[in-house]
C-alpha cells in the first residue's frame, strides 16, 4: 500500500511487517528500499532479504546506550527490592 519510491523503516517489532511481502516489494521495485533493525524470526534473517542492495540491516540497537542499560539495571534493583520488602512490584508482568 506504500507509494512507489517509498522507504520502509521498522525499528519497532519484527512481526509488524510481513517480511515475505516486503521482500517481494523490494525485489520488484514496488518500494525503493527498507531500513530494518528488527526481523520476523530473529535472529534468522532470510537470505533473500540479506541479498538485497536496497536494504540496510542492523542488529536491534534500541537499548544499546550506557544510560539505557544503567536504567534497565536500576529497574531490576527497584523491582527486586520492592518484592523482598513485600511491596507492590513497580514493573509487574503477569
């Protein structure tokens, strides 16, 4: 549904994009290119996608900063501390 000449950028989740349809669109020139750092079946990236010259592929780097990794570690500390103090866990996942 994208206009010809468009570039698809996906940094959200791999399953947001139908990878087979994307490959077809890229191979046939329906869209001009793509930039991806997430993939449908990570860490497996289809050979057809890797072979395309109109695609930039990166490892998922969204959290790869010192500040983010420190904040992630502090989240763990906050949650474990709350749990052992008998308090509500701030980031409960159920």
